[in-house]
């Protein structure tokens, strides 16, 4: 009679362990719907590791993404064409602007209303490059530029 009680006791312990294991696994595997993945609007990343394709980076943080394809946003302070190249700046003082959008002379005609973007929020997509210690994106096609 002692043997069947030992078997029943062992079965209860094993069965209880299995149930506890399933409960713990369900808690670990449960999706977290409060993460950034499910946000309606993508916001500015605070850490380079969290930037995914399609995320938007503020122009002040563009320098952290040199060599990467991203979309940069900012309010245009000035559009200048000192010679044949157009420069889009986000600060009136272009020398202290951390990021610039550049349109070279071969592509200027593709952007006939470029001066109309002054004072507007823009989104520029492309590879962030470094020139003289500052970040820039070179516009070659109007599809790279969205204006709000």
C-alpha cells in the first residue's frame, strides 16, 4: 500500500511542476503592447540603437547617424544659394547649424519651389554624410523631400 502512495505523491509533484512551468512561460512570452513598436506615430529616438528604418531623427541628432539612411526632420530657417549650390539650414546662423541639406547645381532645377519651404517643417530622407565636421544629406530627387 505504501508504493501506490509514493507514486501518487510523485505524480502530483511532477504535474504541479509542469503547470507552474506553463504559467511562468506564458508570462515570459506575453507580448508587451506598450513598447515603441506599436506607437501610431514614430517619435524622435533618444538612442541610436533604437532607430529602425522609417524612424524620424531630429536635425539636431543627425550627426549621430552619419553613414546611415534615415529621415531627418526640422523647421527650415533659411534656404540659401551663395553660388550654384543650394543650402537648406535649420538655424539662421548657418555656421553653427549641426545639419544641412545640400542640393548641387545639377539637381537644382528639380526643385523649382525650394525657396517656399522657409519656415516650414520638412522631412528629408537619405544617407547622412559628414562634411567639415557637420552632418548633411544631399538631395538628388524631390522624392527625398516632404514638406508639412
